[in-house]
């Protein structure tokens, strides 16, 4: 089982990776921090699941080296699940990639990260309406505090269980 973390640059993918795997990776407040992919793993219901953190991408049509790394991993590694980390303060721009990911035959989870900053700015997002509109599970998180990461794990576990149950795994 392989999970790919994708999303626009500087949205908190590497902090989420850190939370899920316990591996400390370089994070910083500018886009382009992750330039190569990183692999780690987490346990889900007694099963070791691989997680890959890739550079940020605005679309599946790469326009620079970093985006190319991300898109190549997606195409070649064929993950079983994609966690699309989005910046909740910049939903409209971020959803451009989400809509492309949704077209792929791979289960998708949308994680509205930086929901703390969204709250501060008075932005409220109707998660259920978004989940219905996109047809994918939506969770929210504050990667730097860990808020919402438990729920993200739970949704990951549920999807993995469904895939294993359907004999659709590995
Ligand atoms: N306030 C707030 N800051 C966050 C949150 N998640 C991440 N950050 C900060 O956002 C910045 C970017 O985090 P990264 O994990 O490096 O983002 P990334 O998506 O991996 O970035 P690239 O590798 O450049 O694509 C860092 O300064 C983090 O501390 C969050 O939920 N809330
Ligand atoms: Mg990163």
C-alpha cells in the first residue's frame, strides 16, 4: 500500500508527512522546499503503509523540475491513495489541482490544511458541501499543531480497509 501526499507548493505537505510518519523533514515558509521525493511509512490497522512526500505542484502538467518530480512519482508509482493537501485560505487556486486529481482512477482524500489561518481570516468552509460537490472525503487540519491529523488517519484507515476488503490491494 502506497499513499502519495500531493498539493500546491507551501501548503504543509511535509509537516503532514512528518505527523504521519514521525520522520522529521525540512519544512519552511516558502514554496519549493521539497525538491526530491521522500518516503516513510505509518502503521494502519497492523499494516505498514508507505507514504511519499513530493514537491508541490499546481497542476498535473509540470512546468518546472519540481513539479516534474511530483507528477512522475504519481504516474510511475501508481499510489493506492492520494492525500491532496490544500491551503484552506486559498481554496480556489488549490482546487485546480484537486479537480485534476479527482479525474484519476485513484481514491482521493482532500485535506483542508492551515484551517487555523482560515479561521483567523474569517473564512469558513462547509466541509460536507465540498465533499458532496467533489465526491471525495474532506478533512481539515492544522499540521503544525496536529489538529485534525487523527481524523485524517482515520479516513486513510477506512479507505485502506475498503480496498483490502474489496480484494483490490497491492
Ligand atoms: N499556520 C499554519 N502553518 C502551517 C500549517 N501547516 C504547515 N504550516 C507552515 O507552512 C509552511 C510550509 O510547510 P511545508 O510542510 O514546508 O509545505 P510543503 O507543502 O511541504 O511545501 P513544498 O515542499 O515547498 O511544496 C511552513 O512554514 C509550515 O510551518 C498549518 O496548518 N497552519
Ligand atoms: Mg514539502
